[in-house]
C-alpha cells in the first residue's frame, strides 16, 4: 500500500543524564526515526525505546537543555475524498468495456379502399392531385391522412365498405453495457422498454357520399424490465400466505388517495378530490377493486416500491436493469491451475413487467378538465385504457451456476434456478402465482483413445481408437401454482408437481463423419393436487449420427 511520511517536533525538551524522557508523538506509526538537537543545532546522540505507535522514550548520557526532538514515521497514505472519488470514477470508467443506448420508433399507415394506383415513385395523378402526396411517400405519418384522402376523393364510396384504417406506432428503448471490474469478472446489464399502439377506425360513405367514422379504437401492448427481487423469496409457507400479496392489498388505499388527489374539483358532477365513499371507505371513484388502483398496487408490492412513490402511469417510463454475471478467472490463478482447466461461475437475473393487451375504453368520456366522470356498476371511474391483466415474469438464469473442468478430464456442473410468474387479472380480481425451483447436478468424463475392436471375416482384428464421452445429469424441479383471490381472501393451490429427471449418455466418435450415441432418460412427475396422477416416462436406446462434409 502507498505510504506517506509524517513528522512530529517538540521544542524545549530538557534531558538529564541516564534518565528516560517520554515523548508522545501520536503519529500512529510502528516504525519511527528520532533525532535530537541541542540549543546550538548540534545533533545529540540518544537511546530510543519505542513503547507503542504513539509514544517513545529517549535517554542521553549527558545533560542537555532546550533540545528539539524530531520524530518521523511512515503511515498508509490517507486519500482525500475528492481524490478517492476521482480515482474511483476513473477505475469505473475503465472497467466499462461497452455501452450502448438505442431508441427506435416505427410508424405505419394502412389505408384500405384507396383508389389511386402507383406509378412514378409510388405516386399517381388522381382528381388533379398527386396521390398519396410527397409527404406520405417520404414517410410522414399524419393522423388525419384518412380524412384528407376522403376529402380529395381518393377513397371508395362503397356504402358497405367496413375495412378499418390502421395507424401503428411502436417504441423500443434498449440499454446495454458490459462491465469488467477485474479480469475474468464480467457483468452484463440490460434494460428494455417496448410500447406498441394500434389505432383503427372505419371510414365509410353514406348514400350522399359523406364519410363518417365508425368503431374508433386504440389497442396495443407494453413491456418494461423491472426489479422484483425484494419479494422473490418468501419462505416455505408462501402457498398459504404471501407477504407481497398482503402488501398489495394494503397499498390500495394509498394509491386510491393519490389517484383521487390528481383530479380537480368539479361542481357539475359534485366531485371533490379525496372525498371518502361511506360504502367502500375509499375515495369516491377509486374503490378497492378499481383497475387503476389494483394495477399500481400490484406493481408497488411486487417491485418492493412504496405505494406513495410508485408510478401511477399505465405505462411506466424508466426501465430497470437486469443482469448476467460470469467469472472464469479462478482457473487462471496460480493456486488453482494444477486442479482446474476451467472454472466458471454464473448468475443471471431477468424480470419483465408486461401488459399483454390494452384497448381504449369506449365508456371513457374526457371532459374539459381532462378527466372522465362516467362510472361502472361498482361506482369506480372508467379507466382511459381497459387492461385485462398485467404480469411479472421473473427468472434467475441461474441463481447460481458452477461449471468445472478438471485436469483429469472430469467435468462437474451445479445449477440452481428459480422462476416466478405473476398474473393479475382485473376481470375477476385474482392473482395467479406460479413459482418453482430447480436443482441440477451433472458430471461427465472423457476417456481418451479408448480402443474399439473389430474382427473381419478372416479373423483379423483391428482397433479403432477414439474418445468416449460419458455424461450424467440429475435434476429436481418443484413447481407450484397458487390462486390468490382478493374479494374472497383465499389462497388455493390449483396445480403443481415435483419432477425428478435423470439423463445419461455415452458418445463415441468412430470417424470424422460417424458418431455412436447410447442414452437412458427417466422422468418422474409427482403432482401436488389430487386431480392428476403420478407419471413416469423412461426412454433408452442408441443413435448413429452421420455428418456430411464437403
């Protein structure tokens, strides 16, 4: 470690012959050098006895007065906060091997019933105008293009025409970076956000040739990377009671208050933000089963976010990073080279929040203040977008993976995987949670130059030497599906199984083109519910693979 020199000086020290004089320097240095000077500046010879890192004694043969004592030592260098931050920033920047941020946006228009043809550069002279126009040919997307085409006489006037015009819009944001803080230790971070919107409407002419819009609707899907790690491991009793699910139910009132407080007073509808409904004891228009309330409460609970801070948007803006971590440098270290050819450690995490489909709510009627006041049968405001369900798909790929190649041709493998899928349905206000753990242990061995003997019709024996590769993998997987109902307040295990699998194989390469393989596989499935039966599947045999090469 880097060191720095520290110094202590004391003046006016009187020394008596053969009498030890104590000097407290507080330098916190184990090794120090001591020099003593008399009042004329001449160095005095003394005997030094170091007591500890902060105190010592000196002794002279003669008497001296008004001496100056100088103590010097070396201590680990103390880095200033600014220098520490600067060096840390430089080290971090140097560890970033790659960094990319990409944003793509695609827009499209599909206009059925378009009468002009396509001639020069996709244009056609129709009704004295260039159809569909240079702006459209250049890719400009005009949301009123269908109406403009109708006004220019470019659309069919068939009164039975019912094919909708479709406007598509997609956004894709991707962040990727690879960090290697030390050789062999690699961290890959990724974050994604995908949004898709399709808007459709049918333009149809009446008998007088006037166009009207029918069945306008907007639909699409959405996904974003999140971190739901804080609620992954809930213990053995999670099938009977989930802490995250209970937190989701507690989040509802806070989320409902925030949604209500976003609104403004409206005298025409006799609405005051924050006013409590005496029946539900929730803010008026945002009851405990409201889609907007449940959606934000679900996201807050399972991403371990406070209900007072979770985004109330239907489509959150900022994706969170997921990661893949690998380390393969252990076998390169000197103490391990004699044992391992390769030693790989892996860990990966991925969690995606998804809105499978959404559609614009036809009952949503926005007024001048920007809000809709129409309500459903339960008294909740209709949401702007009707969402059937949201889900979080989380997986560790793997939670822990160890792959070792030994110097004696033995390979061993250990993997622990964890998965969880959460699906929140707003139509029946229930959550389906499927979670599982898988443990995989594998081993393999390569016998080098193993002879395989053949005997000809004449009795001559020939030996073929090649490598024999044997592998054995054993896995145990435990899956459980639990149905959690909000209104009934029940947790019911509806499906699940324990799956034990063993796979063995032996491969022998006869030539560059031919490989013989023998295998034995067995899968035992033990269900957790009485509706299904225990099953076992066994397969074994051999195969011959021919590879055609040029």
